């Protein structure tokens, strides 16, 4: 999947192993200097137990089209449940503030809404992360629930839905 500035492509098993095993030493060509982030390592470690996440509606690496560098990851937690599908995303610190997360979320959510049986894409975000809240708002998601802060970490739930024909 290609957007204006990004390529969103599925992980390979070899990439998942490389990210899981990376300890901060020599990094493969094609990785931004601060890739992988902690979230990327978590997803990579879960891919083996969740083979559907490597499919068309699964997890993807975010690559800058201009540089060809991997700068984050985004994914759908397949399969959907009662028409709902969760999305998660992360962009490395060196590439934040450029609109990459919003661009990737908007594209993958639109794609997800074309999947059979999917009518809603949801996302959760900690309120202590206002930049991530803004990503979802800019990508067209609407807040539908907020969990009060416990230990100073409340969460908000967002969603976007398949457009109703004729509206």
C-alpha cells in the first residue's frame, strides 16, 4: 500500500526475527537510526503466535518513500470481532511531527473498512499521549469513550466507520 509519502508493507518473518533480536548494535540497511522502537519489538515478538497478522489485513512496516528507510509500524489486530477491528501504530521519534502516523492511519483504516465483515476500525490511546490523540483526530476518528485516569493514565477510545451509501 502506497500513500503520498509512505509505503506500508507487510512484515517478513526475517524482519520480525531481526527486530526481535536487535539489541542496539549494528542495524540492517534500510532502518532509520532509531528503528525499532519498543512497540515495534513487541509486535515483532507476537507475529509468530499470530500468523493472520502477516496477512493482507495484518501488520505493516512504515517506510519513507523518499529515503527508503523503515520509520515505524502500523497494524490491524486481525481477525475482526463483531465487525470491529483494532488498529495500532508507532513512528520512531526522529520522524514524529511530520504527519506520517496520520497518513498511515488514514490509509490503513480506509483499507480495513473494505474488508468483508468490517464496519468499524477502533483505536485506544493513553491520554498522557496527546500527540497520538491528535493523530487519530486528524485521521478522521471520533472519540466515543474515555476511561477516567487511574494512576494518572486514563485512556480514550476512538473509531471510524464505513461510510453509509448515499450520505
